[in-house]
C-alpha cells in the first residue's frame, strides 16, 4: 500500500499518508473488497490515533468493521476491534 510506504519514510508528509490511506479505502469500497477496505481503514485509524485524533480513528474503524466477525484468517479484524475498543469514549 502506498500509504505504508510513505509512512516509512523519515520525512513522511502526514497529509500525503492520510490521503493515500483514504484513497485506498475508497477504491476498496468501490470494488466491494471489504477486507482491503478494512486494512486501509485500520492503517488510517492508526495514523489518526498516533496524531491524537481518537474521534476520527473511531469513526473510520467503526464503519469499516461493520458486519465483520473475528476469524483466524483475517487478523486485521481482531486488531481493528481491539483498537476500536481502546478508542471508545
């Protein structure tokens, strides 16, 4: 994912990283690939959380997680649920 690569750069532009994750989530929504949408949303939520934006992180994760149940094949679901619980007001 482009956002992950941008984030690893020493002088990462947070705005560009956020835009890349948001774009990835929108593309996944359009293609109806919910797992990829969840992965992009999880990355975006982690970025928001690291930037002290818990409400934004919660909002993006809550919508992406809707309808998912934890499975051993998709560890991102459990990770996203754990972060969502931590972000709950």
